[in-house]
């Protein structure tokens, strides 16, 4: 039997070894992360936050190799959703984010460092769309929530907008469907970052868009492709019966489409 002093010393040594192991893992993760030093720090911070507070699980392997561009489409249930995307890709994901959040005093610095794409809510934002196309063409990942807002209903998905399909077609890159569940949300932009969650991100197979490329400007093609990836997103959570819907230009939940 160890004396009380010996037991205390052993406990300290065990904690020191565990702490050193965690430190080595975080350092290795930091060195492997792409992007600027600030982005690497953000990815490491996200790793710790996602694992300890939100307990993120990933089903499926992200199918796009480093250096290849793609459009990631995911449902939107909480401000914490992007955390799972960062964890699954271990790459910088250029999220298309409502402009007011990118200008918010408490969030502007984060979105600037993460190289998010500010998007105006009033109709099509041409500048944001062109930037997203250029980034995807240059081998970057662009993340889009096609529902356009947080889904606070019990519906598997809100009606989707065709912007993601248009960007993918113009950039000539695949679309990767994802679906996340178990995200904390209290109705505020920042509350989720103080709440525990049990997040589960499911990653689908990339959607080959080659059959559509010769009609990239056709709005019907963009709508068909949008319905296709919405269907694939729903299938990730076992909803093979889901009938995809498209949002009108001024769609808002609870209102008829125009």
C-alpha cells in the first residue's frame, strides 16, 4: 500500500502524463492544420470545444482530398453546426454567412479570420456568389446551408435555395451532402457556445454534377440539382420518403411561397 503522500505523487504523475499526451496530440494536430496560423489556432480551439462540450461524432469519411474544391451542403439547426464541418474536414471551410453576423462586433473578428463569405439576405448577392465560385475553383471548400436560416421546426429540412447548386455548377466541383443532429440551441447566436450537446454529423457520398455542366445556367437544372442534394441529405438520417421543396425568393417559414 502506498502512503497518502505516495498516492498523491502517483496521481500527480498520472495527470502530468495525460496532460503531456494531450499536449502532444494538440501540437501534432496544429502542425497538420492548413491555412494561416490564426486559422490553425481556430481549428485547434474547435477540436477541443467540439470534443469536450458538444461531443461531436462523425459518420463517414470526408471524400474530398486536400487541394480539391467542393461545395458542402448541410442542414442548419444551430450556430454550432459549422464546428462539425471543420472537425470532419480538418480544412478551412469558407462558410457563406449572413452579412449582419460578419459585421457583429463580437463575431466579426472570428468570421474574418475564418475567411467566411458575407452574404446579403436581400435576394442574390452577386459579389458573394462570385467569391464562392472563385474559392471552389481554386481548390477550397465552400460551406452552404441551403435552408438559408436555422430550422426550429420539426421538419427534416426547410425548403432549400438553389444557390449551392448554381455555385457548384459554375465552379465545376462536386457537392458533398451532410446532415447534423444533436446541436445545442437556445435561440441566440452565442448561447450554443455555453451549452452541452451530443452532435452527430453524417457525411454522404459526393454528388457527380458532370451531366449538368453543359446547362450550368439553366435555372431548371439548378432546381433539379438542389432537389437531388436535399434528397441525399434527408437519406442520411433515414428519410428516404422525403419530398424536397424549393424556397421562393422571399420565403420565410410559416408563410406561403411566392
